[in-house]
C-alpha cells in the first residue's frame, strides 16, 4: 500500500507567544517493510531555525524555533510512504523464559541491542503490580509470541477505550487499576507487563489507515513491538487486537511516549492553549517516483 499521510497540529494561544522552540517526530521511518518516498514539514509562522537530525533510536527528528510574536502555531507534515504486508515470523517461537535468559546473557548483538528495552523508563514503570497482572497469561513454558498475542488480546478485552479519560502525566498504575484509557495507555501497560518479566518491548508511534474500522484512526496511534530472537521485533496493537501490517504506518519507536512525542516544545508567554490535531492517511494509486 502507498499512502499520503497528512498530520496537522494547531496550537491556539490565549495570549501572544513571544517565541517558541519545538521538536517533532513527524517523518515516517524507512526500514524493511516500509519505504518513505517523500516528506515535508511546514510551520506557520515561518521558523527562524529549522533543523533535522537522527535521535538515539534512529528516528528522524526536526527541531524549529519561531522567534517572533504569534498567537497560533500550525505544523503540517505531509508524507508519501509505502507499506508492505508483514510476513509471519520465520523462526521458532521460543519459550518466554528462554528468551528472557538469552537477553540477560546478551547472547548476541541483537539481544544486546534489545536488552535496553527490558528496563523501566519515564512513563513505563515495572514492578509487582504489573507482574501480578501478566503472570496468569505468561504461563511456564509458553512460547513468547503466543503469550504476547494473548496479553494484547487480554488488554483489548478488559480495558475500555475512553478518549480524554486519562492524561500522559497519570501514573500507569492508576491506568492499570482503572482499566480504561487510549492507545498510548494500552501500549504502556503492555510494555510494563513485558518488562516486568525482563522481556524486551518498545513503544511504536504511527498512524492507522483512514476509514479503517480501528480505534484511534484519524489521529496519532501507538502500539507495541516485542523482541523475539531470530525473528526480530514483532508488533502487536492491543487497542485494536490486531497484528500491525500494511494498515499501520510507523513514525518512530523508543522506550515510551516521551521518546517519540509527535510534537512538543516550550513557549514564552501564551497563557492557556487549545490544541487541535487532524490526521489523514489515504491510499494513493500508481507508482511513486
């Protein structure tokens, strides 16, 4: 599938902002299974400084500064990206305990690289509460990917998708006990559960195809990737109870939401603010030059 993805973010300020500095993860990644053809980010008012770099995780990051007074900031990201269907894992699905031990032993370069995703991060704690949550699902000797699939399904079945019911600053333990939230909450809970077993799980930020029968379409979306030796990173979408494939467009990945926030920054002035976000991911026909 070839998509045109459009992501518009508007900040409307109660009072003028004298200057702002922002960071954006709005350029889709290229990797086996996904190819970025074109990408353009437009900012109004026009920034004085606009730079692009790679972050620690290999994501494209744009930073920009608007150094004149404004009462509205609009960022429009437009990309053309090609996404292939995701093939089934080709290697055996190992027992999760064996995967845990392989990670701990840093048995190869891939396991060493994945090891950092076993530790807690800013928005994803680990501990007894999440261990109790996951233990009935990850039974002794159960294959890792089968268990991860069951965990994703269990979160989908037992948590309520409830927009505006949580905030990014709400402790994840509260979300676990309340059993409701949005896609980033579902992803964080699954990651915390996996890491409490000392398994590698990372946070993926992206989009869903517009018009699809999915929770979280027409907005930024989040899901989870789990490391499986021999198979690499295998993704799960607990919000929609699906295996991400060519209906999911990947923007960036990291330890949690804080590493891949689509747009964040600091301002001088402004008072209160209102944020409006529009996302469209539409298929386009024909080859892309």
